[in-house]
C-alpha cells in the first residue's frame, strides 16, 4: 500500500441560490475578472444575466471571452492568455462544463509565463508553477474539472488532445448548482454519466492493494450514477438526480479515490485519440471503449475485481462462478450504457474508421505502453479498437 | 435537500515515512513551534525522538507542553495559551490522539484573544475568528480531530464537557501514519472503532432527504470499520487494517458526509455527560448508548433507515419484514460492539449510577431538547440511560 498526499483545498458552494456568494469570493483576489464561457447556453438559461448582475453589484470590472468549444482548443487558451495579459486580469471566472473550465485553467497558467501555452503539454512539458486564481460555475456534471487540478486541450493542427495535471490549476472556489444542469440534454446527460463512471473505473480497476474504504466509496458512486442518470434523463428537472450526479462527478476525479494507487488510466488515453481525430463527445467514446477494454483485460488473475464490481455496483448474485459473474458485470455495464442510457454502441455507428486505428493506437501509446489495469501495447489498443467496430 | 458549503482545506500526508515533510510544512508559518502531547506513549514508540530530530534539522525553536489528559481539560488549554503568548509561538504541533489535538486547537485560538479560553464554550460562547496555525501528527484513529474544525474540552470544576466548532480551528496539515497506531491497545482500538461508527451514524440516522451518494459513502465507511477493527485488534501491526481505520476516522467527521443535513447529533451529547462525570472512555460510552438509542427511536416512520443500515452494512437479508430487519440491525450492532470488539455492554459494568441520570439528562439538554434523528427531551434521555443499566 503506497503513501500519498491528500490536498484538495477547493471551496464548494453546493445547491441552489448560492451565487450571492460569488462577489465576496472573487473580490478576495482583485477587481478585474475574465469571464469565460462556451456557446449561448448560459444565456438561454438566464445564468449569464445573473452572473453579470452579481459581478456588477460587486463592483467588478468584467472582461469576456466566449466561444470556448467542446474539446477545447489551444487557440482559445491563447486568446484567453492574451486577454489576461492585456487587461491585467486578477481572477478568472469560468462558467460552463469541463471544456470551458479546462481551457480557463490553462489561460490562468499561461498568463503567468512568457511561452506559448501549448508548451505546457507533451513529453517535454514546461512546469506549471503558478496560475491566476480561478473560480468556476459548473453547468454540466461530467469531467470533474471544477474540483481537480487537470485539464485536456486539443490541438487540431497536430491532431493532439493532451492532458496535464498541476496543483496551481485547482480552482479556488466552485459553485455547483444542480438546477443549472436541468437544461442538459438527455444525450449529454448520458455522456456525462459514462464519463463519471469511467473516471471511477479507471481507478477502481487496479490490482494494486489499496484502501478498501476507497473501493467502497467508488462502488457507492458507481451505484449512484447507475441509479440517478436514468432519472435525470427521464425527468430533467429532478433535483435529487441532478444533485447526486453533480456531487459524484466532482468526487469521481478530484483525487480522493486515488489513495496511493499509481497506475495509469487506460480508456482515457485510448479515447482521447478518437476525439482528437473525430471530435466525438468524450463520454460517448468512453462508453463504447470501456466494456470492450474490460472484456479484453479479463483473466484469472484479475477476475475478483470484476466480481466486486458486479456484485457491489449491479447487485449481481455472488453465489456463482467468478468468471460467470465477471462476464455478467461486463454485460450489465454494456446494457446500462447502450440500453438504459441509449448511447450508440459501436465505432461503426459514430463513423470511426478502421483505417485510423493504427495511427490512433500509436499516439495513445506515445509515451510508452499504457501501464494501467493491464499493460497495453499499441497492438493491444488496436485490438480493443477493433472490438468496438 | 438543503444547500451546503464544502470547505476542508487540510493537507494530509498519509502513510509511512512522511515525517520528512514536517519541517517544510512548519517553516511556512515561522520558526517557533509549541510541541504538545499527552503522556509518555509517543516517547515509548520512538515518535518523540523522531519529531525532535526533524524539528532540530529544520532549525525550529521548540517549546514543549506535555501531560495533556484524555478528555482534555481547560487547565491544559490555559497552560498552552500562556506558553504561546509568553514565547511568541508561530505554529503549534500536536502529536497524539483527539484529546491532544482538541486541546491544542483551543490553545491556538486562545493565543489570539485576551479572554479566558473557557469563554469559547457554552451558551454565550465568544467567537473564534482566528487561531495560530496548527499541524498534527495523529497516533489514534478515533475522533477525527486531525481533519475537522472542532474539539471537546472538559471542565471538572463545573462538571462540563463541551464541544465547539469553528473554521479557524482546522489544522493546516495532518500527518497520518498508520504504523503510529500499532501500539494502540485492543481496548483503545475498540473504543476508537465505536467512536468512528458513532460519528457516521449520528449523520446517517436522519430523516432529512439528502444525497444518496453520501449515504453510500457512509455505509462503505461503516463496512470498513466492521471489517477492519477486529483485524486491528487481533493483529495490531496489520498495516491494511490500521490504514483503513485511520483514513475512515478522518472522513467520518470532517464534514463531507453532512452534505446539507442540519439535524443535531444525539448520542454524543448524551455521552459527553457520562464522561464529564465519570471520566470513562468516550468511545465506550458511545458503544453502550448507541444500540439503546436506536431501539428507543425505532418506529414505523423511520424503519427504512434501519433497513438500509442493516442490509448495506451488515449484509442482513433484505427479503424480510422491515421491522424484523430493523431489530436484527440493532442486534448485529450490539453483537459487534460487545462480542466482536469485546467492549463492556452496560452502565452497571462501568460503574455509572442511576442517581446521576436526572442531572446528566438535564445537562445533555442544556440548550433545549436534542433535535436529532428523533427529538429527545430530558425525560427521553433519562429513559435511554435506564436502558443502558
């Protein structure tokens, strides 16, 4: 069992009508705020007007950067960095989902250095020692960016989609209001659920001995998503469902569940190559890959992990052969993604083509084999891609 | 479902051999440290020497206050406050269990005010707006003081034992090394387990609708204690058992599981009166009280909570009448405390006498009825005490 450091000093205002605290939190850092967001959805749901009103009441000077795209691009980050420097920004306020928050994190870091923000990524990445303070208002339960220290940025020029973790990227404060996710579509809710589950499963499926207490928490969060994602899809304004998904999305990836586990993730690097090339929704890519990855990795040495998963998350009868339970577990997860949540189930359906597998597999392993639950070579990754056709 | 604020910025070094980071963490706050501890146990296990060596290597000027008692007393707090003021202390380092950490929290706060630290307690308690920075090294898994913002202090002169919560009391950094609990006796391990379970159950047993995700986490932590406390008792140097108990003890009471729940605790105020008068171990008092309290509160309106508890924590067969499951749940908990952990099961055994019930019940309700899971008047508390005979 490895030692670890727990250090997640993000303050969270959870629930409805907490925006009254936004002004006091921002003003701790200064007066000049860069407000970042994506498309028009925050205007449609009235959030934009509320935020602007609070900012003006607090006497903040507001600069705006909109149009941050899903799978956010380095160009947006560069634009944000430029604005931070030009306008002497004191604090950034990201309003949106993981894409907006991710992009804004690297604006905050980029504002503190002279080099191009793309140099924060890749094999010879530059250190991230400082960042401007970041406050977030979350509108989509999925990536957990509101409470973690990482982000993922795409560079279409190089067909790269790369992640980076660094403690200074952690938001100072995040506002989590489940009602702001009422307008999230059934499809995006389903993709978000798959993303949350993947974040947990990437850690859960690990043969390193670690804290049982954390395994229990992971199983509890997986059960929570299985219970509430279908409710949120059927009743978009069900507060209980939206609240459970929202708080689970944050805890799935803020680092708590890692404990001392040190294994790499598997499905995320495989998926990032898909969405780098095809620009498909991250959660959908994960949903298609995850059951195939589980099937590919299953063997006698790791079957017990599948058994715990199936019994404790899906309530599968424990009085069966381990291998039987394991296969049922994979089937139950597939059924959940593709029947209950209604997500597309194959690469063929979403237009991902065999001809790109070799190159995507090579890139997924650009830093070496994926040393996760089971070590995956580029050939393994290709085979898993093939299982998704 | 109520809104809430999550704000637990404690940094934790978890695991063996993390003390090498102690110097760098303390030096963030200054050079003059007040080291506090209880009896000689930290010397017996060699921890005292290790800490002193690290402090000297870091060039800290060390002042010491030892002899902090179990159920720590206001006199010790006063002594610590005096030392902080006399020696211009920059940072406090508490080495021990909840008693030492609790007492040190109020030294840290008392050092910032002119009035007597006992004025932080009671009906007209003075505000706690500041405290000197506090770092802790934990040697007993029980109270969770290493990661929460509260503490409990006894005043034998007034026969009071009172708690207080305030955000400035939160430790900056806590070192959690499971090997430091290897020397904790079977009895103290059992009492600690009961204390941890009580912290969770005080929140879990609550009819306010809140996040299912948090209920799952609570059930997972309770399962963890049920699984590992007997192992830690049988094999005191089992790292896995000690580690699970240690991290669970912190998360049982750091505030995360509260979500938006606003109900008062029940067993803790009833127990504090016992240990204020009889000076018995807190966890033992809780173990005796909790199953009786559950029995006293059980009715048709709340039976489902007992069912979830019994099925999800003790694995009781769900295919029975709810009331049957509820009664089995109470029995399983009693068996766990009094058979598996071997704790004494009645007030009679530990010498608590009926003649004190009326006064203790009155004091348990000094601020009004206990508005917890079920509202308890002084008469209710007396009746629960009687069930413990």
